[in-house]
C-alpha cells in the first residue's frame, strides 16, 4: 500500500465519494460518524469547539491499480494530557463510534503500513497516536496491537464508556416479551395513559426541510432544560448541532422525532437512521410534562416503529443511564488505544 497524506479539506473533498463507498464495504466501521459529510461538518468547528486548534492529517492507502484501500481519518492536535498527538477526526465528545475505514481483511497490512509511515516522518517525533471511541468489537484493536508489537511501538488500551444496545426481533410484541416483566408492564401503562392524555398527544418524525431549523431550535431548547446539557450547548455547539442535523437530513439518515401535547413539544429524540440501525444521539424533555412521561412514551413509539420498519438494532450509544437498561439495553463498550513509536 502507498500512503498519502491529505492536509486540507479540499483534498479530502476530492475523494468524498470513494470515502463513503469504502465505508459502506467496511461492516465493522460502517457508522454515521465516519461518513465524509459528518466529519466535514465536524471539522468546521472542531467538534463544536472541543479542540482549540487542529491540523488535518488524513492518511489514505492506495493500491498499485489506483484503488483506495483504507483511510485513517486523523488530525494533529494536543490531546487531553497536553501531548502532541494524532487523533481520529470526530474525537471525542460528540462522535460515539470512531475507527479506521478499511476492510477487515486488509487491516494487518494497513495498520503496519501507517505505523511505518508515521515512524518515517521526522516532524511527528514525540507524537502519540491517540484513538478514542473504537468499539470493543473492532478488529482494528488487535490489528494495531499486533502491528505495534512487530514494529516496536508501545501499545496500551483502556475501556471507556458502556454503549447499551437492543437487538430488534422485528416485532413489537416480541421485543416487549424479551425485556423484564415489570418494565414491560410500565412501558405499556405509560403509552396507554398517553393515549388518554389531555390535550391530545401525537408523535411525529420531522420530514419537512423548510421547517428543519425551527425544529432543531425546538429540540435544543428541550435539551437545555437539563442544566448539564444547557452548559454543553454553547453558541458554537449549537451551530455544530444545526450543521450535523442538516447533513444527516440531506444524506437521508436523520430521525428527529417529537412527542407533543396540544401542539406543545413534550419530548424529542435526535437519532440517526443509518444502515438498518437506529443510533440514539441525544434527547430532550419538557419538564412541564412530567406527568406524561414523554421521554418513555416517545421512546416506546420509536422502538415500535423500528421493529415494524425492519431495523435490526436500537443503539443507545455512550452512557449508562438507567432508562436504557429498563428498555432492554445490553452493554458493549468503546475503547481507547494509545500508541507511541520506539525512541
């Protein structure tokens, strides 16, 4: 493999179609956070201001016939420890799953090639390859460890956050039967009560692009009722959220859903409907509707919809909030891998 570095966004734009095509062939890393259009929007604000500075350093691997073989979507910055580092685009806070983009069969050659390339770059002396949010099942982890051992790099790995998910059977009643009896009863009770609530309750998925900015603002206001989320929603982060929602809508994988009573929004979920999975990105609750249990009710409707529409997984992504397990979430984790070249 021949390694080439893309150092500006214009160069990366030129391979955007090939980027997404390669991603679609990589089942282990086929996630919305690695689509080119998502990372392009992330780069515009460096994750809503998470990183004060950064320099693109995207490694691409090419075969002799000119085919794109793999991508390590990296940027140069200082990591959380203040060390000079190469990190994955999308790191850390607002992109739940990250990885290299390369078919599993090519990972041994790809990881070896990029470590050899990085070792040859004098201006990267002292840089850590610091990779966050790799799924614990990612074949990139053992491939990196093997390549590091072979080439004399240090390798350390740590488990970060749980990412509960629900395998979907394709039938609402079958889904309910697989969760705890008490929780099954509670979900049904809350959804029945919502049917009798006054003013009347309805839920919907946003499908009107002309109304999208207002719907995004409404969602962010629901989020901001939580003090912690309110602090998170700085001006630049609100701009980042707008950009990401528009990108997902235009690419066809946005699921922005609301529950409302009498025309007033009681709850909202911002999800991605991508590759047969529902990826639960964020949520917001109107505390004036506590008696409605709007978050539970809307989540129930979304799970019912996902089962009835052939989705195979409902992924709550990072965080160990109790409600995820009440709805049947099963833990998996994201990992951090940190590598340093030989001295």
